[in-house]
C-alpha cells in the first residue's frame, strides 16, 4: 500500500469537478427535453404500425405482376442522371478550381468571391436545387441533372482548388525553365499532379450522386424516386421494398465498378504521371 | 549478323512503344467516356435545347423578385432603389417584406437544428455500440462481424429521405419520422467510420487489460475507447454538419423542420418566401459549418 508508487493523477480542483457535473447534467437534461419535444414515446406506441408495413414489404407474391420495365428503366435513368450531372460538373469545376486557387490567381478579392460562389452552390442541398430547376425546365430528368451539376460543381471546384494549391511547384518551375509557354506549363506542370485527385474525386462523386439521385424523383426531377413516391402513396409496400432492393444493388454495383476503375486508373501499371 | 542496337535507338524504341500504349489507352478512355455520355444523354432526353428554353424562366424569377405588379393585369414595373430595398413590411419586395414571417422561420430553423442535434447524438450512440462488433481485430467471431457490418451497410445505403417517407406512415407527420430517419443513416455511416478507426487500434493495451483477466467489455472500455474518442468526436461533429443540411430537406416528405414550410411555399408559388427561406437555410448551414470547424480544431487540440 505505497501511495508513492501510484502515477500522478491529473489535477482536478473541486470547482472544476462541480462544473463538469453541472455541464453533464445540463447536456443530459437537454437531450431528455429533445426526446420529449419530438414525442419519442410514439416510437414505442406506434411500433405495431411499423410492423404492419414491414410485413407487407416482405410479401413478394405478386412479383410477376409488377411493371419491371418501368422500374428498371427508371433505375437506369437515375444512374444516367448521376453520371451526366457529375460529368458536366467536373468539366465546369476544373476551370473554376483554377480560378479559386491561390497560386494561380493571386487576387485575394477575386478568390474570396469565387470561393463564396462555391459555398453557395454547396450550401443548398441537391434536393432544393432540384426544386428550383423543376420550375425552370419542367418535370423530368433534366432538372435532376442540372441540380446534381450545380451542387456538385460547388463541391468539386473547392476540392480542385485545394488540390491545385497543394501541388509541388518544382515541377512547374522546371517546365518553365525549358522555355515552355503558359499552356505547356499547365499541361505538363500542373495537370499531371492534380489528375489523380480529379479522377478519384469524380468517381467518388458519381458513386455518391447515384445514391442521392434516387430521391430527386420525389420532387419530379426524374429517376426512380418518382416511382418510389407513387408506390408509397398507393401503399404498395411490396414494390417499395423491391425498389429499395434495386437501389441497394445498383449502389453496391457502382461502388464496385468505381473501386476497380480507381485502382486501374490511379495505381494501375500503365499510369505514371 | 545484325549489329547491336545502339542504346539511344533502344531507348527510342521502348519509349515509342510505351507512349503509343499510353496514347491508345487515353484515347480508349476518352472514346468510352463520350460514348457513355451520349448513351446517358439519349436515355434521359438530355438536350441543350430544353435548357435554353428553360433559361429565360430563371430570369423571369429574378424579374418577379425585383418588380411590383400594381394590378393583376398591368405589366410588372421593375423597382430597385435604396428606399425600396430597405423599406418596411408594407413596401412590396423590400427585405422586410420578404422576411415578414421571420419569427415563424426562425422557430422552424431552430427545430431543424435540434432535429440534427438529437439525430446526431442518437446515431452516435448506436454507431458507438455497433462499431466494436464490426471491427475485425476486436471481435473474433466471424458471424458477428459479418452481421454487424451488413447491418451498418444497410442503414447507410437506404436514402434517408426515402426512409423518412416510409417512417411518416407509422409515426405520423412531424419531426419524429425525420429524426429517426437521420438517426438510422447517421448510425450506419458513423458506424463504418468508427469500425475502421477501431481496426487501426493499437492492440497492446488490449492485451495488457486482457492479461489482468478482464472480460471483453472491460477490454474495450479501458484499452480501445480512450484512444479512439478524439477521432470519434471529430467524425461526429463532421456528421452533425451533414445532418443539419439533410434535416433542411427531410421536411419535404412531411418529416418536420423548415423543409416542410419550404415545400408549402413552393407549392403556393410565393416567390419572396421561397427565396427568403433558401437564404436562411444557406446562412444557417454556412454558420454551422464554420462553428463546427472551430469546435473541431479546438477539441482535437485539447484532446491530443
């Protein structure tokens, strides 16, 4: 029983201990208040309702009567929307990324403005952009493509700008020292350094967007979401479950493809850049 | 008898071959991208013409914002002046006129943020519990790892708006369905990140605690949790930012928050209120991003 051998405990004053207790109790009370505010008891009282829906969901006895062509077509449309939106966003975001990078555009005011524009595009959810574009170009997948494009441009432009700021300047200088022009400097000095970021980010965005695009249809912006909301509204729960399974399979498939592509394009044997 | 190839020729030959191979590959990738683009565009009927047809309507929207229509039939008169923008609530199209229901919005925004707070806390708890059985190095039972991983995967792959839409049926219209949907999604995505953190855990402390004869729970509690907590909290704060963003839209399916109000005003075509709400959402999202970044940096500094 030698107290000297024990390691020194961190110093805690009684005041600090009381403070900690008060903060802890406060946070706990706030969480209880939130649970009360959002009627959390309903989770338990309404569980039978959820159970009824789940039971209806797993009954697939009418599988052959469903409109498979429509559902699969919409699913393909969703993936196409995600691809097109991200593709266009990448094309737009690349020059914007250069404009937002400190080492390309030295003007702080200009950079501040471009960065805020990126924030504006990112700050509103894709879903809200979809609503805006449904008003502008009408119902259909084009509104969804534009929504994905705008929201994704904000994200990608910011990432590209950061990637451009983080490049190794030596490569650029060595290209410049050969007497190359501005364009050659860009092509051989900067682009090879940001290409891996560009590819992997764009692939990742296609993945994320094909997940996000499944809900754009809920506001009429095309894709599987419209079918899903129809099925939910007529309480066709078996088909709802089927659509969710379709979404899960598609998203998993795209994850797999993009992982393979990333390995091939970035760490692949022929890609040294 | 052929003469030995000079070194430079060998180099040129190999370099040329390599270059051709890479050029072919780049061309192939380019062509397949274009092909994919064309197929996708055809499938979705994507054409520039539709966009150009719609573009004037976006202009129309801004025109409506900055103009007054004195009477139903009269053409709108554009107004943009100092006294007009900063006029009172009676002055049409002034800032005060846009935000005349600011108190309602403020309350709804507060509700939205609270939904995000509760969903993040509940999701964090669920993710915390599930992340240990899902980590390969901490759980020896393969079946447990498999089941908890698939569960996490399922929870994060179902889109949360879809989840909210479904949950509105049993739990009623209101924020509860939204909170539950965001909670499930948060648990799924945080659980995956946490379990990845756990897999990188240093196993020596675990062995040390196990050597004292402690059970699995005690090993986790005293050997893994203390070193993982900073990472967990940092991820949770990042998730909170994302959750604020998603709780603004989850109301579209009737699951509470500002989204429900936004859907209503869009349905009624009340332009000023649509823009007012969009601006407020943008402001709150940016403010919370900045705040949480600050907290995160400070917290990581304090815990390390």
